[in-house]
């Protein structure tokens, strides 16, 4: 009886873990979509030419920064995939991130042709 009960508990645990991992992976899809679109729009606004990975990263960081700034300045909750304020905050935050990275990684003022830091 004990081995059967142990096998049932193990199967339930494995199935639960599989669903938990799958849910975590699928919950990242809206974040990546918002990050990609917000990063793309911000790169168009700033004139930056970014690769897909950096566009998504700038968009995700921008979503977080823009939402935090809007919440801090205006006390507005901007969560939600279909909230227009979330998109505006994400794009503005991504533009802030892109501008900050461009300022930090610009070529040195001494006339060197390479950036101060490694490639972004």
C-alpha cells in the first residue's frame, strides 16, 4: 500500500511541477510582447538602432521604470496589458533606458573610436 501511495504522490508532484513551469513560461509571453513593442517604439522615438534582444530588454526595463515613475509621480496604477497608460509609461520608460545607455556608452571625448564600455 505504501509504495502505491508514494507513486501516486510522486506522479501528482511531477504533474504539478510541469504545470507550474509551463505556467511560468507562458506568463512571460505578454511581458516579452509588451517589451518588444515598447522597445521598438522607443527606439524609433530616440533614433537608436537596437537588435531584437536589446529592444525587448529596453522595453521590459522601460515598462518597469515607466510604471514606477508614473505611480510615484501621479499615484496612478498602470498595470494591465490593455491599459493605454501602461503602454505610454512603457514607451517613455524604454526611451529613458535607451537614452541613459546611449549617454553611458557613447565614445569617449578624447577622440577614441571605441565606446568606453563593451558592446551593448
